[in-house]
C-alpha cells in the first residue's frame, strides 16, 4: 500500500512536461514539431566553458569541494558583482549550489516554518510554490496582471501582507512574463518588508538577459536579502546544474550547514567549468546571444499580435512572451493541446504558472532559431484560419 506525505497532494507536476512528452511522441511518429514550450536556451554551452570542464576531468578534479563551493569560483562571482554592478559582495557570503533550485531550497528551508506564509507573484514559476508546500508553509499568491507589469508592487504588497507573512519571493526578470521590477520600486518593496520584519528572496537567474542598458542587482539596495542566481540561462549551462546564492552574513552558517546535509556540494567539474563563464571570450559570445534573443523577441511580438494574441506588456528580459489568448479561445490548456496536435507548435498554458486567470494566457519561449519562429507563426496562422 502506497503511503504518501500529505504535502505531496499539493505538489503538482509541470504540465509543460506532459506537453513535451506528447511533442516527443509526435516527433517519433515523424511529425515536425516546433518547440516553444520549455524555457531552456537552444544555444549549446559556450566553448570556453566546455573546454574548462573537459580540462577539469582530465586533471582529475572529480573530488568534493567544500559545501559552500570551490573558493576560486566564489571569488570569481564576487568579482562579477564588482565589475558589472560596482558593488562589493564578499565571497564569504556566496554559496555554490546545484542550480538555482538548490539555492531556492536552501533559502526557504532556513526561513520557513510550517504555517508561515510566503508571498509570491501569480503567475510565477511553479517550483516556487511547490518548495513552500514541501516545507509545510502557505503560499500567499499575489495576483499580478498587465496593470502592474505582471510584477508585485509596493501597493499590492500592502494589500496582501499579513501578520504571518514571513518571506517575500520576487523574480526579476520573471518567468513566465519576462518583466522587471524597476529599481526604485524594488527599493520601496525592500524597505517595506524590512519594516515588517520580513525577509526577501530575489530570483535573478535571468540576470544578463535584460535588453536595456540599466540592469541592476537587488544587492545594490540591501545586504540583508537572499539573492539567487544561476549559470543556466544567461551562461547557457542548464545541464551542468550549477548556481549560487548570496546570503546575508547573519544566515551564512545556517545555510552552509544545511547545504552540507542536503547535497554535500555542487558537482566539481561543473564548478571548474563555470570559472570560464567570466572570461572575456565567453562574455563576447554571451553578448551576441543576448542580441539574438532580442531580435527574436522583436520579430515575434508583432507577428503574434497580428494573429490575434494580446500583448500589452512587452517583456524586458528573459526569453518569454506571456500572451493573452482570449480573442482566440476561452481555454488556454485545450488551445495548447490543439495547437500541438494540429499545428505542430508546442507552447505552454497559463495553468502551469498559477491560478490567476490562467485560461487567458499562453507562454511562448523564443528559445529557437528565428527561422523556426517564422515557421511557427505560419503554422499558427494556418491553424487559426482553419478553425474559423
């Protein structure tokens, strides 16, 4: 007889993975599928990073590092903040993790007791709420829409905050919307939460994939917040599973202690490879890739609008478009299933990202070549014409 912990009833799978499985099944039958459903860069890991990883293996660097990570990598990340944002983030506050998910688990685990509320945007990244459920916490979903740029604002926070709200989780740029929290708004939010004796976790895993020139880190505004980042998205190292968390000095010992127990250490070859992510030759590759993402966004938005999708908030970062599909359907989940089966285009329904009007939205990930995006637009056009 199967016996499950009660919290497992609240933890939902990614619906996008079911879509991906169906897309793969169709491909195995000979169907051509254009993938715009999974938020993974189509670019392979830059060659300097790959070469560094190979050297690490050849040199026998396959033993454990300290739980906090390879000291040289922690120093390199500290230097990254100094050079890119002109802020001092000591390496002694940085812990290397198995991807951003490992970082988020650490942060929430040291902060959340059963019954504590964790406030977060809805729509938002689904793992965020699932980690809270795993800890016995309560998700305090804050409904965000076009009026607030799909981001939590100070005004919204004041409406939702309660005496048992313990943590606020923010993401900038965000998944699924690609929108940002402006620096002045972020400062006001951080001050408010601090005044309420709450703690803020800021997800910056799409840092670097911002299309304006005024990108910032929340670490510029406060030293008492947790900031999560990753080598996955901007640096193109999804499968290497290496990220990091910047921890307030007061919490470092506790987070390090928990890391020792949860996973011991991030993979050593991945950490060695990540050292090459900051090399000038790697940075040049990454800058060109960011330009390509922007070119894809700028192509796709007007094309989707012409098809009938409503896009009132232009994504400023990441590689997603969260599009209102109410002019085309009243059921985005069924629409995504239908588009995959009949048009061979895989996109993600809003239901994956929360409960705030999910039937009205679909997410497009422009993580494929522009030629493929053109094919996807053509297929969607033919599909919609046939459905009329």
